[in-house]
C-alpha cells in the first residue's frame, strides 16, 4: 500500500518546511537506543570535540596543577608585587607577589569542584522534585511547589551569609569542608529554578499522547518518568545547568569576596578575581588570567550543553 | 445527469478582480530548495467563489499567503509570475501601495481563529483597529461599526459581546468575529484559508452559510482554500485542484464532480468516505505526495497514478484546455473526460 | 445514489464483549492553588450505557465536548470513573487491580488521534512498537521481540527495516500505522480508536481506514471507533451511537442511524455534512442548528438538546427523555422521535 521508503515533506500552515531526513544508512544492524544514537552523533560534532578538549585540559589542570607550574601559589614576596608577565612567571605576579599562574593552576580544582558539584546538585534536587511534582500533580505538586517558593523567596546573598556564618561559627576549617558547605548553600538556594524549569517541561510532557499510550499499555510511573518524560524534559534543564555552572563559579567568587566563601588555604579563580578588583587599572593581568580561564571553562560547558541537547533530539540530527 | 448547470456558476462576465498568473515560489532551506509553487495560475471575478482544493503540502495555502504578502522571505523566494489585482501587478508595486491594496482590497481569514485574535484586546477593539488606522475613525465610531459588523455576522447580543475578550467566545463565534474583522474595510476579495476545518460540523455549516450569504450580498470574490470535497461541492462556482505546487485541474464545480478530468481528482473523490455509502474497502491513492525538495521528473502524480504510462514519468504534462473553462494537466485528460 | 452496500458483519444477537452501564464521569472545576475549592463539575460523560459486541465496530459520533474521548479514556482506565460500571467479558473493569488489570491492558488497547504527539519523539520505532513487550515481558521472550516488532511493522504496511528510525522521519499516515502496530502488539481483543484518521489527509485517511478494516478481519478485533466525521464512521461501523453533551441520544445499526434517524440531533448532524455533489445544491432540505453547544458544566434541564431543537416543547424541559426503543425498533432519546430522511 504505502511506500514507506519515501520520506515526506509537509508544509505547515505558516509555510515553514518540515523535511524528514532520508536516511540511507544500513538498517539491519542491532537495535539502537536514544543514548547510543546520541553518542554516535556527538562524536561527529565539532563543538563537542572542542568543548571536550577544553574541559579535559581544565580537569588535568585541576588534578595535576604541578604539571604546569612548580611555583607555590601561596608563597608571598612583596618584592615582585604586581610584576607583569615575563619568562619567569608567564602570568606575572599579584598584589601580594604570588605567582598568578600557580594560582590559576591550583585554583582550577576548587573552582571546578564548586561549579560542577553545585550545578549537579542543583539540577539533581530541582530536577527530581520538579519531575515528581509535574508528574504527580495535585496536592503533592502543590506542597513541593510551595516549598520551592519558600527557598526561592530567600534573598540569595542574605541566605548565604546566614548559613555560612553559622558554619563559620561552628568552626569549619578544612578547605574541602568549606567547598562542601559552599556547594550545599548554593544548591539549597538555587534548586527552585531548576525545579520550575523541570516541572513545566514535565507538565507539558505528561499531557502528550505518548504518555497516555504508555499508560494504556500498563506502564508504571517509574517507566513513564524515566522512559518517556525525562528524555523529553532534559533539554531545558541541561541548558540551565551549563549556564549555572558558570554562574556558580561567579557566586563562589562573590561569597569569597564577602569573606564567607572559600579562603586560604583554598585558592579559587573566584577568590583571585575578587582580589584583583582594586588593581584592575594598574595591573589588568591580575584579572585577565583567572577571568580568562573562567570564561573559557564556562564557554566549554555551554558548548557541551548545546551539543548534548541537540544530540538528544532526533529531530535535529 | 447530462445537463450542465451554470445557474449559480458562471461569473466570467463580471469584473475580474484578482489574478494569479504563473506564480513560482520556492523555499531555500538548509535541506535544499523546496519548489513549493510551480507555475500556479487562477483568477476570481466579482461575486464568484473559487475553491482551491488540495492536501497538505500542495501549495494551496502558500499561494494565498503570497497574495497577501505574508510568506516568510527568506526562506521564501518568488522566482516568477504575477499577482494582478485589477490588472496591477502587486509584486511590482511599492511597499506602501501594496500594503494599502492588501489592507483595503483583499482580506484573509485563517483556520485557527483563536490564535489569529490577540488575547489581550477586546474583540471590538480588534475589529475596530483597521477602521481607526485606515479610515481615521474615532474610538467611539470604530466601536459602533464593530457592533454593526458583529451583528452582520449574526453574533447575538453584539453590543455586549463587543467588549468581551476572545477567550470568552466559542470556536464558532471566534470565526464569526474573524469574518467581521476581515470585512471591516469592505474588501473586494476575501480569502478563506480552511475557515471551518477546526470547527464542528453543525457550526461549519453555519459559517459556510454565512460566508456564502455575505459574498452574494456584497458581490465579493471568494477564494476558499480547503481539503474538504464536501464543502467545496456546496459553495464553489469553480474549482482549482492543486498537487505538488501545480494546478492539475481547473473546472466549473458541477463539471468537476460530474466527470473529474485528472486522475488525482478522480482518486481523491474515490478515497473519500461518503455519508451515503457504506463499503468495506475505499479506493486509496497509494504512496505519498512527492517531497518538494525532489520532485520527480515528468508528472508529479505519476508514481501514484493508476493510469500512468511511460510518457508520464518522462514528460511533464502541460495544462490542456478542454473547453468550457476546463483545463487538466494530464497526458490522458481527453480520455478521462470523454469516458462514459 | 443511495445504494448502500449492506454487509452488517454482526448478526443481531452477537455476544457482548464490553458492557457499559450508566457510566458517569464528572471533572471537578476547581479554583485556588493549594486549597482547592470545587465550584462545579464538567459533566463530560453523564449516564452512558451501551454494549460492544464481539467482532463488531461500534462507531461513536458527536461534536467536540460531547464526551466521546472522555468515554474512551474512562474505559481505558486512564481517568477514574465517577460512577457506573463497565465490564469486559463479564468482569468489572473498574474493580480490577494488579495482575487482573495488567491482563485487561493486554485485551483492550487504544489508538490515539494525533500521529504527531502519540509517539515519543525520542524513541525509535522499534522501541515504540516493542514497548508493550517490555511492559508485559511474559508475552514474548526477549530474543524474539525484535522479530515480533518487525512482523508487526509488516502487518501494518511499514517497511520492517525501518525499525531504527525515529517518528519524525515518517509521514502522518505512517505514524498512525506505527501507533496501530503498538496497539496490536499484545494481540488485544478490543481496540478503542479515538479519532484515528481525523488528522490525516483524505487520500492517506482512506489507506488507514482500509488497514483498520483488514486488521479487524485478520485478528477478529472489536472496535470502538470514535470520530466526528460521519462519513468515516459510516464507512467502518456496524452500529453507531450518537452522543450529545455527555449522553447517547441515539444508537442503532449503521442503516438505522444514517437512513432512518429519529432523533433531531442526529438528523441535524447528518444534514450539516456537506454532500460532495454540486448538482444537489439548493435541492436538499437542510437543517441548520442555531448557536453553539451549551456548557457541559451546566447542561440544560430535561432534554439536553432542547435549547437548539426546533421541536422542543415544555415537556422537553421538564422530563429527560429515556434512551429507549422508539420508532423503527432502535433506541432514541427524544420525546417526539420521528423518522426523517436527511442523507440523499
């Protein structure tokens, strides 16, 4: 009857063209899934490759800072205060005579840790709560949304100051402990945004007929959420997560600047940017290098997010 | 069966209002060039109803959008042809003049009345907008005229309704309000793009009655774009059947239904489930319409046509004049029309 | 003109596979966000009774808002009923739990209207058609599933090699075939078709309708076929139920409904369908209803159709007409039921 090999072209009422791709690839191979298809597709995307190169470099920098510099990032020498970049110190020295390159290398760890875990945790909490609220609806959704509203209503800086000061009073000393607290504070105060994004995506996905069809087949809630809703709700949250990654590194800098975030012995790009503020006019390299690394990292994650989102959407392949 | 009834069909002696002449249009997309219109010609006279019949992707709506100048460009590009209104080619006019003609002379109503109305303004305000803009009416005068227009499209309690918002109207009422709005500047040509597709059948009947009544009263030219063979049969004077961006057949309504002159029209009629017939198997048209990115050589319908011969896949059939205002773009048109 | 082919597939007293009695579904209309207050009810389905016989196609027609789609969803247990009962092979559908409910899912399946939203855009066709087997692993061992999926694609007229494609690579008609293949996977006895061809072009619509007809013969399916297109319904149905504002107003065989309708609404509905024959223009007596369908939140008293009915009397406002056998031996819910031929 119909000729299934012919892909069709349909014109919608606006006159835009929706053209089905005609795939000539062999179709007798084994079954494929969304994720394996996405991976095959990702490997071919230049944005994915570039972003992965940058991210890999940053991770190596974070894990093995001594591969890139032998200087001690905490060693102060007022003799070389704010010296310009030179062959000795490629990135120059800061206002206390510390080697900026060493700072950038050693700071990568803390910045990436904070950025990665804070955005991961935010998306996990917000995404889970959002998808549950959106799927369940009714009173459960009402309660979860109101809880989110309460957190959303807290002024960020004030909330952070209160919580972090409390921990400070409790006498938290280790750098790692500080990172955990900062991550927790950032996630606790930003998850409602991720929740709202996920919830609205989930509500619209839930009303789609394919969810109805799955329920008619007898699929349980777990299957509907994981197989049908999550893959269709991830895209906006993923984009938010990549933006959030950059933002949290900035937030960490803000908190450090206010004296309640990371502090020595921990060095982070945020701390370095915050410290450079007063000297930008005389010695722009104080800002340039840590900020440049920050921008590059954030850019890489945004590119990665875009590539992953497109790869997960079969329509865009 | 043999007498040809032109009682309400022939308007070729009244004034020629709008003429689309050999219009070519393509969409240049990243996937390639989609040849959307490939030499479309039709015209409409005062008091005449032209039905443009076709399935999705046939180009019937794009032609209307080209007339109204609302095709997105890019990706759309008009590569040839003319659109003449009272003999003047709209495509060659200055922007201002063209906008003026399109606002005053030709209006369009769409399938989806809800999204065609702005939800944040009252219906009366939206109907009156053109009047204030083009006729320099005051807010009060425009409101008064809006009430008259709503009355004319038979919306009960027009005085109260004029102050309501689109969401307070039912589907049928919204389409009536759209018609009222399109009539505000007394157009000579009204294009109705699937005006009843989104409506229920009893409401559809009301709206079609209304459109027909207004048309006869104002002697407007009506271009009715639809896929519904039933609606066409009830109101059209003449019909243009479109397939893959071409007009494959043109005929007076009665003639077309009596004896389709193109295999596509014939197949379309056979595949329509009818109210007065029950059967186990419908005749279908095998396959799908061709991709406009890659229209096959020869007749675009040939791959689906039960009558296709060798010539059909090689040579594109020209539109042949079969007399009585009929044309058909089929190599075997005469055989089809003259069969018993 | 009206030489309808008489081929009622079902003999008069076929065995009922689904029996629906006084089915009611009211959706509460709520205001407020956390503390919701119910201000009324949308009476989507309001006391509907009918039987679906084994092997037959019961057409359900009506305009938007008449409750036909809600009826389908309640029977599929996608939304809970408000009251009333429905049995499948004698067992109460609404009382089923656990494994019994899972078994019901294998027996009754649904095909949905919109071929664009009814398939998950992020799953391959193989995953979509194979999902029933994942949910009901006992139906087919894992090793045989792929073959089964390809067989299903073949049955509905798709190329089995396209198993790894995504829905957007198919046309509307082909997508609807995928939806049908998914519904067929568990070898159901009943398929509820909720406007399966409404979104398709005429030429494609005919292909899908023929497919549904062929599958019925091949697998002995019973269909509940919901549509607003009266031509489509007549073409496929053995019996037809006409709904208006949550109630069945007339039910009978396809011939009884189309050629001898007795309810004014059925007559008006049939009369409003345009006839594809210009030579009949102006010669046909048409019934035009005034106004729109009233809100299902606050339907008219007595007969719900009385506000638009040209025959309405005082009685119609006072007393709700029962759906009982009236003229011509079929059920009609009108106090003043009389036959009127409206289809040419």
